[in-house]
C-alpha cells in the first residue's frame, strides 16, 4: 500500500472524517459496481454506503495482510449477501446428490466469440442459489473456502452449486451462440 | 476457438453504473450520524469509584460554601463541574464504544433505530438534568441522577449485545 | 454497581431522632371538594406523600425539618421552595417546585478535612433467580419505599471516615451530621379525579387508592399500595415504579429500572427497556413489550388469560403451581432455556414469519386456571421448572 494511502487509513482510524470522505471518494464507484451485481441500484447504493460505515468501525481489525480495496470489497459483499438473505434467498441445498466427479471441474472453456456481457446476461438467468456462487467465483474471484465463509454454506455445497451453475451456463451460452448463428 | 471465461473477469472494469448525484452528501450525513466522539477502554469499576469521589468532593464543597464562620482549608483541587465533566467524558467514551460494538453485531435495522431513539431520549434527559446541575451543583441527588443516566445508557448497550449473542449461539436440541 | 447508587442514596436516608430539629412550615392549604372535583398536581423536584382524606377535603401540608442548620441556611432553603395551590371552577391546581432538589431526607456533613470513602466491598452480587411469592414482593416494596435501613448510621460509619489534620482517618461523629427532612403530605378523598405531572418527583401513595388517576412521571419514582380503577392511565418514563397491586387501567413503562409489582389484574401494559418483577398475574393481563426483562413469578387461581407480545425481551417464567393451565408460544427467533444445559432454539425462519413454537394443552386434571399466550420475536425465555417437558406441535 502506498505511503499516502497508509497515512490516510491511519487518520481514518483516529476518526478523521475528512480522511474517511477521501477514502469514500476513492472506492465508492468500484464498490457500487460490486453491489450492483447482487442488488438493484437503490439497494446497492445503500448497501455500499452502509458497508463503508461498517468498515470504518472495524478499521482496527484491518491489517496490511490484505489490500484495503480487497478488505473493503469483502465487507461490501458480505453486506450484500446479508441483504439478499433478508429477501429470503435460500442457499442450502436440501439434498446433496452424489454427483460423479468425473467431469472436469476446471472446464471453463467457452467459445472465444462469447463476450463478457453475454456471460453476464447468462449468469443473470441462473437460479439464485447458483447465481450467487457463480458470481462470487467467477466475477469476484473468491475460492470455495472464501465463498463458504461469505454465504455460510459448507464447501461441498459451494462446489456443487458452482458445478451446476457452470453446466447451466454452458447450456445457456451454447444455445445463445447457436441462435446467434441463425 | 476456446477461451477460459474466467479470464474475462480478471480485471474489474467499470460496468457503467452511475451513483446518483447526491450520494456523497447522503453518505456524509450517515457518517456524521454514526461517528463516535472518543474511544477509550475503561474499567467500569473505576468509573464508579470516580463517581463516589466526585460525590465526596461535592459534599466537601457544600461544607466549604455554607460554613462561613470557620477557617477551612480548601482541599478541593478543582471545582465540581470539572470533575463531573471528566466523569461524563469517560462514560460517554465508553458508551460510544459500546454503541459501535452494538451496531456491528446487530442486523436488525428496526432494533438499531429504536436503540438510537432511546439513547437520544436519554441524552436529552441528561441535558435537562445538567441544566439543573448548573443551578444546583451541590446537590448529591442531581449528581446521582446524572450518573444514573450514564450508567443506564451503558448498561442498555451491554445488555442488548449480550441478548443478541445469546440468540446467535447455534446450539440446538 | 447497584451498591454504589444505593450507597449514595443511603447518605440521604440517615435518620437521627434529634430533639433539636426545627420544623418550619412551608405551605398549608385545604379545599372542600365534591364528587365532580378534578385536580392537577404539577410536581417538579419535589417529594410528596399522598394519603386518603376522610373529611371530604383536600389537604396540602408542607414543612421542612432542619436538624443542625443555621438560621441563615434555613431561610435560604425556604426561599428556594415554591408551592401554591388554587381552586377555580371546581378544579384544583397544585404547583410545587424547588430550585434545589429535595428528597425525603437530605444530609449534609461538616467535614473540615474532607470525607473519605474507606470501603472496598463494592460487591455486585448476582442473586440466583428463584420464585418469589407475591407477599415477598410486597415486602420488598415496603422495605424500599419507606427507606428504613436497619442501623443506617452504622452502615454509613462503616464506609465513610473523615480525615484528621495529619491525614489520618477517624470515625465520623453522628452529632456532626446535618439533616433535612421533607414532609409534604397531601390528603385526597377517594372520589377525586387526579392528574399528576411529575418531573424529578418522588411520589408515594401510602393508602390503597381507588381514585381515577392519570399520572405522567419523568425521572423520580412512584410507590403505591393498591391502584384500583379501570380508567387509570400511567406513563412512567426513566423513573421507578413499585406498586403492591394494580387493578385496571393502561400503563406505559419506559426505562423502569427496577419495577416491582405485587399483582396485576385487568391491566394493559405497554413497555420498553424496563426491568419488572411481577408477584402474581391475575385475570386478563396483556403486555406489549420491546426489549424489557420481565419476571412472572406466580399466577392467579383464575387468571383466565394472559397475553404477551414482545420483541427482544427476556422473560423469566415460573409456571402456575397447583393448577392446570395451557400455554402457547408462537413467534420467531427465540431461545427457550431450561436450566443451564437444556435449550430449545426456535431458529429464525427464512421468511421471518411467526410459527407455533410450543403448545401445551391443559392436562384435564384439577382446576383450570387459564391460558398463557406468548407471541415473541427475538426473545429469550428462561424456564424455571425442571419437570417441564414440552410437546412441540
């Protein structure tokens, strides 16, 4: 972390409101983008702002093991997931069937012509259980351990949702691609 | 040709969502509303002992001011108001710290709002009694009311956190 | 913690029956009234005791007893008190105010070299919670309301010393303590409709009251024997309430620090942030609460029905002894504890909808006393009956 950034964070720890507003200015847009992936725009804005407040209150637990941005991002995502939970989203699968682990877990190879936006749209069509895990894995870049911490589900469930989500994405995008050709 | 779509998301590009115009002001207001005045760690027993000493000094001040025909060595080092101020600052710092702890564990907006309202109400009470205190600063009863108010606020915050923690413990039959 | 405030308060309650106390009248007034007379008492910074009048008149009698005060000090104190009662068109208004706060007994101590606290026993004890009978609650109310501490001087002397010139501690002489006693007695006939607006007021009703009372009190305390009138309306805020029995009326409690009620009957209570112990729940009581701590110790032989609607409350529940009863608990996100080890956890549902948590039907043997209904969210219920076995629906 750059020196000026460190100084800014230290000032925030001491309760310096000007420093806090500077941090807000630096990160609010990026955090807003992230929130918008999970919530509608109005809720995303509220969630983003509340997350900053939470982050400022927890500053004492921030060490330089992470970058400030990723630490803040984690707080934002946790908060968004909490908001989603309030809207009664269910994450836990009642039956975890024994999926054969034959198919390649890392098969994220899709047609090169598929654009990022198309993937985004396809993700939006997934059932919510899978959608969240796919977003956290694919877009935010978290691994299963982190995902299980964020949504509070067992790691095995996270893998299952991701696998199913990935398979469904492949279906959706294959169709789309095929349709596009005609 | 194939691509690993994970690569598509490696860099976090802006996806074009714009925050509404007044978002900064809105955030600033929220920030202000949640800021602590001061934080420090304090032993509550110490606070109570301080409270007692304040009372005693007050008692002494009463004597000093009312017995005019005796020669009295004034042992009071600082006026009662200063001591009450100091006590108040220490309590308020503790209360603010507990408030921060509370809002970080509480997920229920309604609960937080009600607590905020109640603490504001007690703060208003405190201001009223402080005015009384300025008019009547030798009165143990008024000081007692002030200290009670501070203690109550602190205790309310501690109790609700304990309550929330108890509810969150996941042991089930 | 409780000890400390108690201690400061004890300084107020030292009694010494000195025969040299000077009683100075402050105000005296009487009014004849009829069945339609209404009254308002506006009490600020005042301590009053209210009793029943048997001669059809309202009497106000206010005097201060000075013990150890100089003439000048007495004049000063008297000058600070303002009391006035007027009667106009069958309506009595009493206004009582004081610059300095006056309690039952106020003390002052001549300490040329200062007072020193010499006591290390600031124990905060945690009483184990056991069932209290209605009578023991009433006893507790009476003990505290009339402030008689056994051997108060010894209590005080054990804890405070004064300093000698050389800085060493010595005991306090009883004769060096100045005492001010406030005696503001009001007598009212039982048919007077009375409204009390109290702020930092200490109000004690020494007789059972059937008056129609409307009381708003902020800070201070209200102690009563029986309060019996279906039109009673009480709003007690940031103050304390103790009553031996309440029958009828609507009560609003906000931040009552240690409420003690002997028994409740036909009452509707709305409460928040309070701690209240109830000796006996009789007929038709309903409580709507937010974040208070309640102790329900005993149940009337025919309590018929009890309703509790609460959020974030702590309930200490003792079951009806001797009689049959039924109980229904519905709600969400509530913990029910049985002793230290056993616990039923009513998890929050994903939809936040209330559901039936526990239902105990009546046994069908013995006399049926009533139905207990809880509608409770984010609550904690402590059960104090080891033989209880729930049958969940």
